[in-house]
């Protein structure tokens, strides 16, 4: 309940800074700034690459500049920016395209910011708009001022991004760790619980195809639905399997099949294209913390995730149910012999796991996009967080999630963003070679 209150206050604060535009984050070949586009989506359903060209420092729209899109050296299309600087080029389908501006059409005195990329390679989804960002500036004589961020600013920006992502992953991974601790089950369908929360919130919030509820109301509804979803996992599947004496390994295989079934059910019901909530789709980085510029929704997402981690930690230490959960995790048989209703505790652990996973999905949906496969994308990172912190230890999942998020995002300063997961897993292997039981794990007896 405290988590719901915290989320309500957080999204209520965001309401003042929302920008109603549909955008998606840029990839590693673009800048980290996301700009809003005001054009309506295409009527033919084709995906588009879009941008709004503005020249700094006055933030003036740049008209008449042609954006050229090609693939494999073959030009796909081009279009010129309008009076607001907006330009869109339709592409035939999903894929990675080369995007650049025709330098001959740039107005006199308008140039690229020094150090900014002049050719981008965005990955386009099967439907919807894919925003890209070109950094332009005006300078006398065509000489651009060096307004690119310093190395220190970039590192701090990446640290802030990694802290946000790590906190959200840690929040979702706590449930995965608790389920393992109380039942011994490694639930491969936990990622689908994350996606379920995000998708339910989208359906409750969307103006078209949904109920059109405010995002804060939709988020609370999604969290409650996710808790029920977690209870359905326990009552409808795993409790029945335990009663029939199914081994843990077989239950794990069942969770893999359940993950695939749910994932493609989401694809059929929700669709393949990435979508965003009606509020907070795009925001300018208006929050300044020293040299770091952040979007308000990223700040609130970090505060919500860290706040929930603190609440869960206090709950496990101080609450009676939290003590029972830790007792069952430590020794299931001894807990049952001591009078603890272990089946009731396990049910409540599944409800808590579903609630935290659903909240994690909602928060990820506000800072990223909502996709049918988003659970699959974060599952490996959650497993890395749980194993790094120590299997079955919720505090380990918290620390492991923060560590994995920060290290993986900081690695993009030197490496391509596509390798960030590889860096996280390499870090996991390095830590486990030194401490095989994980950071908070207990070394198993070998004799």
C-alpha cells in the first residue's frame, strides 16, 4: 500500500511537466536527447523516421533541410523540413536505416554541433514513428561552437541513467529472488509478469484502444492486476504441481513453456508495435542536478524505484509477514514445524512478486516504450541481478540490480550500447569467480 501511495504522489508531480507527443528513445548512434514531434501518424500504416530540426542556442526551427534515408547504400526516400522544422520519411518496413541531412540544403550559418554525429543508424519497428535527433547550431562564418558535453558530464549522465535502470530492475528482481527463496523455483516467466503490468497500464490509460484513464489511476489498477496475476501463478499452476510431487527442475521447464505462451499471447492481443502511455510520452531534460540534465519522469522513476526498495527492505525486517518470509526462505521444513503456514506465506510471496514486477513494468513503460516482448528483454538482466546478489536473498537482488544497471550503462561510454548486456554478464562472471555464492549469498557446505 505504501508503494501505491508513493507511486500516486510521483505521477501526480509529473502531471505538470508532461508533453503529449509520441516518441521513442534514441539508440547509441544518436544523442541521448529526445525531441517531441507534433505530426499525426501516417494513415497508410507504414513506419516513419521523423525529426524536428532546431538550431541552438535560440532553438529556432530550421526549414527546407532535406533528410535522406537509405539502406545498404540505396536511397529509400527524402523529404524537406517544414516551417516548424518537422520532417518525416516513410520506410518500407522494420530494419536499420542510414539517416543523414543533405548538407547542400542547410541554411547559411547553420551547421552541426562540433562532435555531434552527422549520420545516424536508427532501428525502426514495424509500425509507428522512429524519432532521431540531429544537433544543429548557428554560428557566424559557419563555425560551430563546441557545445558537446564534456567527458565528466557524459559519465555522470550515464551514471544517472544506470541508477534509474538498475533501481527498476532491482525492484522487479526482488520478487524473482523471493519466489526462489521460498519455493526453490527459478521462474522464467517472471519477465512476462513485468510485461503484464506495463500492458495492463497501457490499456487502462490509452486514449485510443483503451479506457483513457489518467496514468496514475491506470498504474494503480495495473499493480493490483499484477498482484492477482501473481496469485494465479501460484494457485493455478505451481501449487498444483507441488501437490503432485513434481520436481523443481520439471517446474522450471513448465515456467519456460508458460513464458513462451504468455509472450505470444501478448503479441496476439497487444500487437507487435511499441506504444507509449498517453501522458509523459516525451519530456525535455528540464531537471538540472549539477552538470546532469534529466527528464522529470526519469527523476520520478528513480525516486519511486528506490523508495519501493527501501519500503520492501523495511517490510522484510520489521513486519511479521516479512519475518515469516525470511524464515521460510532460510528453512522451509523448520518453519512449518514451528507453526508457520508455509503455503499462505508462499501465496503472499507470489502476490508481492507480481505486484513488484507489475510496478517495474509500469515504470519502465513511462521511461521507455511498452512492448509485448519487454519482459524477455529484461529477464536476463534480472537473473544477472539475482545471481550477482546471491540466489534467494532479496537484499542481494536489490544491490545486484543497482550494480548491473550502473555498470552496463557506464560501459556505453566506451562501447556500443548493444554490448551493455554483454558487459553486465561479464561483470557477473568476474564477481562469481571471486565469490561464487554472490555478494550476499551464503557459501554452501561441500563436506
